[in-house]
C-alpha cells in the first residue's frame, strides 16, 4: 500500500492505451511529478531510480497539527516528497520499485 498523501491520484493511464507492463502510469493532468536523487537537489535522468516528488492542486497542504511531519514531507515551494522510489521509462511511464521511508 502506498502512503502518498494526495486527495486523489497523481498517476493514471489513458483509457485508450493498453499496457502489459507493471508500470503505475503517467502523471495526471494538472499534476507535476519528478524523480529526485537522495540529496533532494537534482532530478535523476530518465531510467534511473529516484524518489517521487509531486505537486498540484490535489496535494495535501500539511499534516494536521504536526508541523514537523509537514516540514519533513513538503518543500517550501509545494513539492510533496512521497518516499516512493521509481524510475520512468522512455514512454514516460513510472515504475515504483522501492520505498525510501516507512
């Protein structure tokens, strides 16, 4: 079970596209997704593993009465660090492969 804190999904599939892969989809409309290195300062190149960070109107604003957890999970400019590790293929499909945090 993923612990991505969003009010709805950030990834999905075009209903006209068939996939036999284990991918989890591509970013939904009005949602930004990037894969970041362990330092959180650079995006990883396509095909390499990185932590999923997401941004959009459907992303939480913070943890209820827990500013420490909010500070650890959200960047000042609104990116949510999900803790999920993934890579993206040449078609832009994300594949979740690990968990960075419990």
